[in-house]
């Protein structure tokens, strides 16, 4: 076992433990703005769909029910502007993190193959490459990478942690470059429905991909837009030549979404109203926290989308974490997401209105 675990970095969140203890000692309690886990209720129509499917004694299928695939294809066309999406273009997954972590292995990558991801990025992109023993590197502009040996290119727009959004023109340019060099492109779009000062676009949009899904796959999650982080509900959409083999591998591995969760996803993807309500909650919290941070002397960069504010006081991120912990506020240090984040902190919008108000008062 050590041969596998030794490939991995220290689990970053363990480093926050002493700061969490400091924040928790605040007389009015901790305001946890670090992890970004949803705190609002699961919408009632989704809960009802889950309960109605609770009597599910048989094994679910990895590909999901036809109703689930219909719901995914319908949402992808309605919400993302994709065209001519069939069941062969979609694949349910057990939350997006397991996909990110195991994708290089499932693609058969290994030593000598390269995986690339943004300079500031979700740490699991690197973890996935490490698990497969593949090489990895971070980029500022992916089209400046050496394409030789580059087998998997990750995009992330809107970005975690920065909230940066790639424009339609940028996406189009990157997709064309990846295709020119035969590089498989996966676009992590889990925050796409949470644009504030920008309107995020999917690589599935025909203006980006020219009406073809060759060599591109998008990753979507219901964790944030529907408060379903506890359900582990996500899906892929894109090139059938990529998703077909992944489906076969995942069948052998038993990587299946539970039947009640599949029913819940059908309900969630068929309803836009609960997403609008949740967006309004996050928009209100974002504005309050943003103004309080600016008044406290922070500078905020990017943050035009997603569930985070990317903030700096021009000092070590750990000094900022300590400063806020003393005020009972816990945030994520920017260096969790790469050395380029050494002077930033990521401030999540995922706290109750009452806790956000407490943070604003303290700031």
C-alpha cells in the first residue's frame, strides 16, 4: 500500500487543523469559509425523487437508466447549447472528484505520458497523474505547452480557486490547438451555472467546437448547483469514442451511481427554478463578503464566477489564514492550489446567511 500512497502529496486540508481550532475558539463560533461544501437544504422535489426510488434492491447500471441519460442529454442541449447529443455522448459518474483522480489511470496513461492543468488548480488533477505514474505540469496558456507526449489536457472554467472564466474565443483557440496535436481535452465545468460578472461557456457549444465533439469531454456536477454534494452525482458529456471505452472500464470496476441518486438527478436536471433560487442565495452572500473583504484591506482578483472569492493582502497566505482565524473565520490558503497562490486565500460562499453575517461583522 505504501507504494501507492507514497506517490501522493500530503493531504492539504490536514494543514488547516490548528487554524480551525483557533477559529473555533471564537466566542461567537467559527465561520467556516474554507472547504466550499454546500450548507443549504436539498430542494424538496429532489428529496422526494430520492425517497420514491428508495426501494431499489437490484444493482444499478453504470450507464444509468434511460431516463437519466435523457435528462442529461436534454440539460446539455438546453443549458449548454450543445447540439445532436445522444446517449452515446453522456456518462454518469460517482461525483466529479473520483473521475478527476482516476481518469489518467482509466485512460491507460503511465510513465512518459504527460498530464497538464492550470497553474492555479484543484489539487486532484495532479493527484490523478501521480496515481497513474504519469508526468504532470502546470500551465498559464496551454497552447504554449510542448505537445509531444501530452496525452491529457485539463481546462477548468470557471476556475477553482480563482473564479476566472475562459472566453468563447479562448476556448475555441485551445480546442483547435488540442485537436491539431491529437491531445485529449477534458473541461471541468462544475461551476458553469455560477457566473456573476461573466457568462461561462462550455466546450460543448458549437461556436467553440465547430459542431464536433471529437477529442473533447466536459465534466459537470450537481454538488454546487443543486446542493447534492452528499449524493455524489455528476456526469460527463462529449466524444463517444472516449466515453465508450470509459463506460466499459467503469462497468468492470463497478463505478455506478446508486439508483435513488440517479432518480434524484433526473429531477434535479429537469428543474431550473431551484438553481435560480440557489444562485440568488450565493449572489447575496458574495456581495456581502466581497464588500467586507475590500473594506478590510483585501484585493480581489478574478472571481467573476464560481463559489469563491480569490483575495489577497499582499502577504503570505498562511499569515492571512492566521489573521482571519483569530477573528473566527477559516479560509483556504492559496498555496493549496499551486505555488502561484502563495499570497492569496480562497474564501468560499458556502456558509449560512447567519454565519456570513457574522463574518461580515468581524471584518
